[in-house]
C-alpha cells in the first residue's frame, strides 16, 4: 500500500496516469509503443497479466534490468523473455535501481503502521536505489538508499526522519 499511495499522490500532482502504457515510461523504445497487454503500475512496477491458461508468459521488457517481485530472478531488458508466474498468477517485475516502500499486512488501510515501514531494495548492480514515499496527509518525497562498506543498504537521505522507522530488506537479484 505505501508504494501505491506514494505513486498515486505523485501521479496526481504531476497529471500522470497511475496505470501507464510502457511507452509513457520508455518513449524512446520503439517496441514499448506496440505493447498492449502489459502496463506500468507507477514508475517502477511492470505488470504482465496472464490472459490464457498456464503459468508462463512471454513478456516484453523495456531497456534496463528487471527483477521478478515474487522470485527475485533478474532479466535483461530491451527484448522478450519467457517468464513463469509466481505463487500469485501474474508476472510482476520491478525496475532495477528501485526501492519500494511496503507495510506489514493490516486488516484495513486504517490499521497500517505508517510509522514502521519496510524499504525493499531491488538492484542488480549494488548501486544507489531511489523510490518515492508519502505518508497520509503528507507530501511525496524521494528517498535514496546507498550501500555502506559492509554491503548493507542505508538510507542516504531521510525526508521523514523521526516520523518513520525504516526496516531495509533486499530482494534477490544481484
């Protein structure tokens, strides 16, 4: 929910759609203009629904590296990949270099602990990662994480210092 919330607020503030065709995020990639059965959810999630029976899907990946949200498998972009669906029957990929704000499961959005959020890192090269975060009744902020000498990620800028306790996790992919 925190990812969707931040992306929705950012989309609204900038006049962008929350659900985007691939060419919206990748206007210089000619193949992205031809894809009609995949979409971006905000700026970092690529969604490829399964429209036929089965658990494998041919997915076009725009330029860059992509990490399967469910399995952690990484894929090179700018081409087609056959990607198996995970436990949830959908292909959901995260742009490498992203950090997604997440919350623990709650019965309703009223029960989300906004003062204790997870930052899940998706990176294939160990470099700095960037994401957006917003609290209810607050503005959208860019948050950056960088690797320290021990190999762990740390918040490089904390726009919500004192308001949120971060738990940093890393998805597979490196």
